[in-house]
C-alpha cells in the first residue's frame, strides 16, 4: 500500500527536488506518494511542520537550529535530514540604489564580493535596509558575514527586514528597502518588473553553503523511519535528475506550473542554467553552478557554524548553542536511507572557503 506523505514547500527554485519527485514519479518508485502543499512564508511552513499539518518540508538551513535555540516563537523540535540545495540566492538592489552604484562607477561585474560589497556600503544613505525571507536564514547569515567582513558594523549598520519571497519586488518598487537577498526566481522577477538589478550571487560570497534542507519534526525522525527513508531516496533521485543539463527544459516547464512557482519558464531557466539577466537593460552574467541540487548529507559542522553565529549575535552561550545545533542535523538518517541505492557513494565532506578566506567549518563541540 502506497503511503501518502504531505510535504510543504515555498515557491522557489530550490523546491525543485520536491516538485520533480512528484512529476517524474520518483516518489512512487519508492512506494510513497508526496502530497505537496504550498506556503507563501517560512513561518507558515515551519508551523505546518510543528503542528503536524505536513510530515516534512523544504526549509531554510538555519530553521531547525533556530528552533532548537528557542528562537522565533518556535514550536516542536525540528531535524534536518537532507540538504536539498546549495546556493541559488541573489543580492538584488533597488532601482534607486542601482542608479547610485552606477553613478559611482560600479560595473556590476557579478563575481567580486569585495568590490560589490564596498560599493554598496559606500552608496548607502544611512543603515542599509535589506530584506531577507526569514530572520533565521542563510540569506541573513550571508549578509552579516559579507558586510561585517568589509567593515560595516552589524547589526547596527544593517536594517534587516523580513519579506516573503514573492513580495520582494513590491518592497523594492515601493522604496521600502535598498536591497534584498532572496532565492530565485524572485530576484529575476524584480528585474523583469524593472524594479531591481542583481548585484551578486550568493555563491560569490560563499560557494556551496547549504541553502535549503528537508526538515521534519524531531520526534518523527526516529519513530517511523521507513517512509522518511523512502522520501530521502526519492529526493536524491530528483536532485540527480535536476543536476543533469539534459533535464533543464523539462524542469523549467514543471516548476513554472500554476501550482508550483507560477512564473514563466524562461525566468526559471536563468537560475537552472546560471545565465542570469541582471538588469532591465538586458545585461547578463554567467554563474557556473549557480544552484546545486546534489542532495548532500546535512553536516554537523555546518549546523555548528550556524549555531555559533546565532549565539554570538543574540547573546547565547556559544558551546551550548553549538551542541543543540549539531543535534538537529541528522547525517545518520540520511546515510542510512541512501545505502540501499545501488552504486551510491557518500559525498565526501567539503568545507567551503568564503570570499574573505574563512573556512566554513568550526571545531565541533565535544
């Protein structure tokens, strides 16, 4: 008998593995049926998981950690059991900010985080007003790391605001924010509407950072593991399919559907191909591996880094926070699920280096 698993998602490119698992039948091949349920904000999605409306969901990688630290009105404890995607986000500036940057001589080279960040700081008229989709997100962590490394005091020099991804373009158009850091296709949609210009991809700040994870309630991770293992395997196959360039045209059509992202396929293609249109003037840039759906195991070193960053900013005990963070990233469940796939070889741990040379791994708590 096929088990139906309700799974939540937010309309973003990195919901791709969930959508492809359904549309290509990778779920049914594993003896399950995914019932995808769309949410328009991360807080709504978190609550859907916490209160049992869905079994699992696409989540921002810091969300399970923040919940473990009691942040953001968190409910039930959460666990990350797979990394669905790395990178895939952009920094997009308002039309007014883009004008100031151009007048100051910035060339929007799109690959130099030092130059772009310094230009943005110099063009600011007061604290930079930057929107992110959720306070506890890799978008926020990227911004804090990037701008503080360039000398901008945080959080005092940055006014971080929370805006749901589909509303980022409207916030830019209304002059409510100077910039946003958001997952595609919503930066590109701001460009399409003539209200934003892409300044930098997230991968220029820190390539390979875990962007989205598959999150579940922690108490369900061990109580009924077999359907969860089947879900992890289905999403692994979907990620492999998405990473194949031959799948791109079909993937764009799938993701563009009214029930999913509901944006033109050609806008989705920009992110999947890495050929991004960065301005309403038609300027374009190529970003190799703009987004990766390799479906990696959640690494506790990544959780520890996130926990340490949140602790430092919010005045929590660092060691205790890192311990709690590590417990949310379930590498063991992910590897157990994939061992039955013929020829599967676990991905080696790769610790990425950010634009300023920092290595993305702290010493793990004892």
